């Protein structure tokens, strides 16, 4: 079941990924990103942004 852990304040890409990696390891996270859709179920601008972020996370941390 999805549960929020905390809110991270943005510092820079490297530091953000380091802190995210720590949380993933500490809490044995399996999934990280959900996809925000419009009310009609279509993908919008934010869904594209989340997809780019998820690709970076998969590449650097190994979870999606």
C-alpha cells in the first residue's frame, strides 16, 4: 500500500538523488512514481514531466 514518507525540499539534482536513494534503501521502496492523469484519463504536461523524472530515478537508483 502506498504511504507518504516525507517531503524533500529541492536542492540540486545530485543531492536530491542521493537523499532519495537513502530513503529507497532505508524503507525498501519498490515503487516510487505514480502517473498524474487528467480527469478524462489522458496524459498531460505533468504526466510527461513525471515520466522523465521516473526515467532518471530508474537509471540512477533502480526503482520506478
